[in-house]
C-alpha cells in the first residue's frame, strides 16, 4: 500500500504518515511489489507536468482515492492544468502573458469560461475559393480569429483559422489558413433537390479575437506574437484576480495505459486537459460524430434522385484525454471526467474493460469512445454537458467492437447523438436513458446505429426522451444497419420516433414491442428487410407513462447520484 499527497515528498517512503508527492514515484514503488499493489491518492489536486503512463509492467496495480467507497472518501483530482496568476488589469480586462501556451479552454473557479465570440461575419459578406470578402473593415484588426461553421451538413460543424485580412478598395479580403480551408472546400460538397453547395459557406460564429471581449465571463487568446501569447479575460462581477482561481489546461493526455492487465482506477477525478490541434492551420474539418477529415480524398454518397453529399474516404477520431490501448481486465469505477478539451475516456483494442459508475461532464468532445475492443462493459455511467466545443460528439460512441455492453447509462444535455454504435459485432444497448439529446446539430437520435452489426445487435429496454432539433429520429437505425433486434423501448417527444426506410436499406431488423408517442416513418409500409410487429403508439403522455412504468423504472442509472 502506497500513498500520494500534494503535500508529500518523493524522498519519503510513501506511507500514510510520509506519502509520496508524485504519481510517478508511486508507480516506481508499485512496480517493486510482487502481485497487486494499491496506490491511494489523498485529497487535493495532483498536478501532472507530463502524461502519466502505465505499461505491462504496471499490471495489477490499483489507483484509488483515499477512503474510496466510504463516507470519508476524499476528492483526489489528477490535473493537467496550470494556474494563471500573473494578471495585469487594464480597462477592466485581465491580461496574462502565457508564452507559447495554446489556451482553448479556461476554467474560472471551476466554471468553464466561454470563448469571446461574435455571431458571424460583419457587413455584406460572401465566400471565395480562399476565404471571404466583406464590406466591413472590422476584420482588418482581427489577430487570432477562428471561424465556426455550424451545420455545414446538418450533422457537421467545422472550425477554421483565419490567416490574414487585407483592404482592397472598399472591401476586406479575408484569407483562411491552409490546409484546413482547402480540406473544407474538398469535403463539403452537396446537391440537394437540384441545389448545389460547395465549401463550408459563411461562418455561423467567429471566436477568440480580443476584439470580441464584450460579455463578462469570456476570454480570448492573442496569438499575434508567436511564442508570446497573451491571455485576456473579462471578469464577471465580483471576481478579483487576487482571489479568483483561473486554470488553463496544458497537457493533452492525462493518463495513458498501454498493454497493462488488471489495472484499476477508483474514485478519482480527471480534469484540466486540452486538445490544441483545431487551433493550428489544419483546423477541425468535422464530418460526423467524433470523426474529422485531414485530407486523403472524398467519396460521394447518393441520398436519392438528385441529392448527394461527399464524405471522407478516411477519417480521424478526436482523441481522448484518458486512453486505454490494448489492455485486458481494466476497471474504471466511480471516477469523474470533467473540464477536458477533447473526449473523456478512449478505449482502443484490448478486452474485458469495464467502466462503471462514472460521471462525465463539461467536456469539449464526447464522454466515452470505444473502438475495436472485445468484451467492453459500460454500465451505470452518467454523461452530460459534453460536446461543448465539438458539437457532433456523441455522449457514448462504440465502433468496431465485439461483445460490447452499454447498459443503464444516463446521457443528457448533448449537442448531437446520445449513444452511437457503428459497424460492430454483438453489441447490446440495454436499459439506457437519454434525455435532451440533439440539442445543436441535426440528423441523429438519442440512440443511433449505423451499418452492419455482424453477429447481431440488441437494443432493448431503453427510454429515449426529448430529442430536440428538427430532423431527428429518437431511435435511429441508419445506413444499412442489419441484424438488429429493437424491442421494448420507449421513445417520446422526438421530431420523429424512428424511421424504417433509409439508404442503404435496413436488413434483418426487427421492431417488436416498442412504445412510441407517434408512429415511426414507414410503419405502415415496412421494407422487406424489416419486421414490424407488436409495437404500440400512445399519443397521450400520461397514458404512455402508465403503460411503460415498468420499462421506465429499470432504465437509467442503477444508483441515483446528486
């Protein structure tokens, strides 16, 4: 048994009375113990200056908060952040020199501060092949602007940097950073009912220039002098630089576990990490879910007669700040993932990983992203307020897995899909509750499955409520989903409850015993690959609730949390 404390010392022996200071020292000590070793983190913030990495040599080690599982459990935070303290105040704005630090997120007394923004290009503006022109002179003064393109496709949101602005007669010519803008011109091409669209179009918002600091509680990073960045913050009433705690995330990876077996994390808080790539010239050319484009060519999907979109021939996945790669028997229990600038927890490959009883909130991207693993269990987790920066991010995403179980999770307040399953094998989506999904982007659902499901998938006992944007399907099987049983689910207050006709068509799909407050599209003429039987539509909400009380009582978290 070893102890680690923010007040410890690595020259000590790691006992309760004389704990270590760093996780690295505790890791070294644990490696010398035969069999399982336990490392207990005492309350406080454990600041990392580099990612904490575990390998096969660390198999069998448990990292847990002191008092885990008791009323006296202490809050042990593993942080990749840096306090910002050297503020100068001018005209009510706090200013701090931060060197080459790329600040995309900022946390003020634990609150995620918004980036300063305006709602789009000022003046009469139009797009060009390399950027934009406008009759406004305002962009001539911009130094660090990032253009946001929400809804390029209904399910996509790009982020692209501005390179320069020059006066040309009575116009301002804006040149966008490359290669990001060129990739966006390559990717975003669509034809809809005879109308052709090319490129990302006009921005829906522009962020991060000091000129946009107009709302209290917002910040911007002036990057006009390379290596001499200046962070600016417009405080809320009552905030004082001498008393207010301001933290900027520095690390992009907090924890990486590769090749280890039977490692466990219990009761810990993972916080303050970032992802700086979208601020580089490559930008963030988003397509769908957690995937984005960085060149390599596009292909065309025909959506119907006279309608098509281009999509990436290959895409890259938003990284996670806590990553498990090719592990076996890993357990993550009762942990919190918060204030992170990418996805929370990422799993790639490996087998037998369990994530149980964890909370995911205040994340720039998704909560949990699982790819290519076997026997992963995601149970009793709460995912909410995610996708705050990358709006296509699902709450929970499962791709290319074998035998994955997603059960009794609660997903709420997310900008796009709640739970996403791509092509996989033997996935079971059981008794989950999704509420207030699809809050920003469109064409998705509370639960969304796409593509062939190998040995089959089961979607049973889920409750899907309040799927918000127009053009969504609460329970959505899409793009040639096959081998799926959809049974005893409850869908209510969606734009559409479900849909039976998609392209490519559904194959070997059964809808049985589900309850809806509106008939799914195509229910009266199911395609040949769909069996639709024993489903009940009850439009009155009280009657629907009464009829589904048993299903609803078993969906969502296994244990309530405050």
